[in-house]
C-alpha cells in the first residue's frame, strides 16, 4: 500500500495548477463588495464639484474683519443643495451650511459659534479669519480624470464608498470562483426533512458553503445524491454544465462497496491525483481534475469536511481569486497535556484564551471524534500535532490554525 501523502504535499498538489480567474463582469456596488477590480477607475467628476463650506456659519470677505467686533449685513442663505446665486460685497455676508457652495465674493467661513445674531438682517462677527478658512476647495477629495482606484484592488468599505462618490453605479470586477457542493449518501436527509430510523441530517454542506462564501466564492448546492453511480454522475454533469471552478463532494470518496463518488468521477473523465493523506481528521481526502474543473472530495464526517475546507478549499479559493492567502497559523502554548501522536498529522479542536502576558493558550477538547459538530462549533482553533510527535505537557509551545479570535 502506498504511504499516505503528507498534508503540505497534498496542499501543494491542489494549488499546482490553480490559476487566478481572469474573466471580467460588471457588478452593482452592492454586489461588488469584496470583489477584485478588473481595471483602473478614473474620476468622472471632481469632489467637491465646487468650493464648499466645511462648517455651519457665515460666508464672509476676510478683509471685512479687520476691526473686531464688526457687524455685517446678511443678504441671503445657502443651505446644502441650494447655493446662493448673488455676490457677497463689502460689509455683507451669507448664512451658510455645511456642504453648500461658497458664494461669489466670499473667501472665508466664520463658524456660527464665533458670531452673534443681531436684530433684523445683521450679525456680529467676533473673530478674524484668514482667507480659505473652513472652505473645501473644488477637487479636494479627487479631481475629474484622477485614477482613484486601481486594477487588482479588493473593494472594501472605503473603496466602495469612493466609487459611489465618483458616481459609478457598477464596477468592472473579476468573476468570483464558483464552487458547487454535492453531498452523497443514502443516510442523509436535508434539514427540515423527516429522517428515517437509519438516517441523519445532512449538515456538512452548510458549513463548507459558509467557508467558501466567507472567502469570496459563489457557492451552489447540488443537493444530496443517493448511493447510485448514475445519480452521482448526473449531479457531476450539472456541475460541468454550470461551468463551475471547483466541485466539492462530501462523502463517498473512499473505495468501499458504497463509496461511489470516485468511480463516478473517473467514469466522467476525472484524472485522479490522490485520495488519501496523512492527517486526522480528513484521511480520505480526494483531489483530481475534470475538464479544467478542480474536484475536491471531502470526507463524510462533518468535522473532517470542515477541517479540510479550512486547510485546502480556502487556499484554492484564494489562488483562483488572485488574492493573497491569509495565513491563519499562530504560535501558542498548550493549556493541557496531550498524548504522543501516530504517523498522521493531527488537528485537535481546541478553545483559545490569552494569559496575562497576552500569550495564546490553546486547550484541546478531551473528545476529538470527527462526527462531533458541537465541539467544532465551540472551537477557536486547531492545535497541530506533527506525525510521531512526542507527548507534550501543558505550557509547551505549539502551533495552531486560528478559526476565530479568542473571546
């Protein structure tokens, strides 16, 4: 029997032929969040489009404020969205509000706290100000023709905001990786269904989908295929027809009498790369390619499929997205003793805390069965135990994969 493939070798083989997607599409601002820009974005207007007041107050001529206090005549008002159409002359002022255009003739703003309204249309100014005081010049933020966003940038909150300010309702973006998820097994029933006495609720797909979409992929649920090769092949054909980038299968990838996924994929032309790796949980991991489609066969046990998604699916999505992979490995110390390990690299579910010195303390759960979803839901990290690692005491250094920040 062939030796089991090490985790890092499996990861390298999965990523070896993965190339960043280059297909371009246009997306509304709402749908563009988190996407990668396909081209530079130039300003098609200036912001602000005119000299604007930065505060509520009075638009004045700075030269009129030589002797204090002074009294000016109010000749009009300029609320935001409604500029004053006249010209401010000597001894005159306009009541102005934040964002409104500075009227002709005025060259400074006196904030309202430094004024006193008198009777009639008069205001007393108590301070002198320099020219340009509290005035945002035209184009302060960006000017018409400026390259404001650049190809390849991720559209986060700040970049989406400036794109909206430029007046772009949609943007050219790189297409998201498309991941199709297929669960297999006669024992599975979708949530909300009525399981028979020998059946369980299918849960893996929801967790895998959450991981994929959190990393920017578009995910499609292909449903549950019963243990018949023709049914599984039909589901594979749907994934091929949809031209997805990654097909994730859940369960059935081993070589038992009822494990038909591998046979169905090979029958459809998949070139199998590997299907067993030296890790726990997740030993029966499968990877191959089918007409340019990446096929990742995850184990049927829920925790195994989630751990493998973090270790293998996430890096694959990052590579297809053209994104820099986020390194979730951290140094920590053990919060309890752990036993010696065997030939497989182990990933122990653990709680995470910080001590008074700020160190991460990882405490593995006593039970590590790969079917226990509740324990995974309570885990903050995975403690990595190398093959043949010796027993380790609490307080020993360890390496973890971060799932969530402690607390």
